[in-house]
């Protein structure tokens, strides 16, 4: 077992960067919260899928920003 690996730290930093990118802009953060609540509150699978797909778009934007 290798205990001096930096992989966990790099993973954490990447996830943190995505988290920050998602919340950097108030409108995007508000929209993400709305969509997360919509997924949690609905009993309709199609509505949940649509909201989840929109969350995916926001995540893609954040990942692209982090990669830039």
C-alpha cells in the first residue's frame, strides 16, 4: 500500500474546483439549487430526468471552466 500518493489530494482539489465553479456565479448557483430541489420533490420520472439533464449541463460548464 502506498501512503504517500498525491492522488487523493488531486481528486479533492478537482472536486472542490468544480464545486466553486458551480457556485461562482449567483444565477448559476440559484439555478442548480432549483434543479436539485425539483429532482428531490417530484414523483414524475420524466420531470426528474429533465431536471437532471439540466444539472448535467451546469456540471459540464463547470468542468470546462476548471479544465481551462
